[in-house]
C-alpha cells in the first residue's frame, strides 16, 4: 500500500468534543470496512481549523472514495514519496564513510 497525507479544512475542528471526535472516527471506520479494507487510517493531526490525515491505501482514488463516504472534505491529497526525519542526516553520514 502507498502512504497519503490528506489535508482537510474543517472550521473549528480543534474545539470539537470527545463525542464529536468519536463520531468522526466511527464514520471513518465504517467507510474503511465498506471499502473492503483497501485503505487504512493511520492517524490524524488536528489543528484549529484543519486536519492532516495519514492513510495507507491502494491509490488516491480509494482515498477520495473514503472521503465521499464520510462526507469529509478534501483540501488536498499528497502521496508520500519519502520520509525525512532527524535520523536521515546520520544515515547519509554513515553511507559516506
């Protein structure tokens, strides 16, 4: 499966209640089951007015279908090509020696 970051503009989401977050998660889980688990929701980062969701999926079309089933708007979808983190510098330095 490929990794995708989905940005969603959702006004005031950061102030949602625990019950509202629970409902969002349940809706996502139901959509995943309906899509025969061709997509996996890893987690989401929630800010004041937007969220960044990390998904593993067969392709972008499955990500977009999940969004349709959950009625969650998509601002953008980006496929992750590589991961850059603090260990990247160390790994590159080891390769040079």
